[in-house]
């Protein structure tokens, strides 16, 4: 029997508890592909990443449960989703509003074409790379 294919897009600039929680949940569903945002993709909506793509990729591909890491050159998942046609896309539920809301709607429209489903994990409040950086600056 063919395993489910799971896709998760992330910046993973400073890996934290929320990332690992999402990866663990996704890996239980099947083979996990991480669409790792390029440095330019991160800059387009946040800031310059602390760690470059090569370093972030090395870190993510060595986390238990991650089968493959692929480059995601923009906030749009569409190109990678059409290429891999995952059974599931997994993301934190924080993208239901704010900067990533349009990306979420685009993902839903895209995966509907082959019957893919969206899994939204409860966002880990108080933990984000941006908050970690802000805390480091203050202390």
C-alpha cells in the first residue's frame, strides 16, 4: 500500500518547539516533504533570515520524520503542490488570518484538484522565530 504524502511549507529559520510538534504530527500521517522557503521568500514577508537556506536545509533534513526537503521559492505553495500532489498539506492554524491568509486559500484551491486535504495544527502560542529574536535583542 502506498503511503500518504504530506507537505509542510516553512521558513524554519530558528527551529523551535512548534516546528517539531508540527513535524511529528505530519510524520505520523505518512512521508513528509518540507517545502523550505528560500531566503528571498522569507524576506518577502518577514525579514532577512538569521540562517541561510543551506544551513536551514541541513538542519531540517536531519530531523526525525522528515523524508525530503525541497526548495520553495515563494510564499505560494502552488508550484510544489502541483509537482508532488500530496494527500495532505499541514500548517499551523495561525494562517487563517493575517499575512498568510491568501496563501492558505490558494493551497485549498490547489489541493482540491486531486482530492488533497488540509490539516491545521493548533498554533503554539507565544513561540515564533520572530518572538525568539525579539527576546534575544531585549536580553
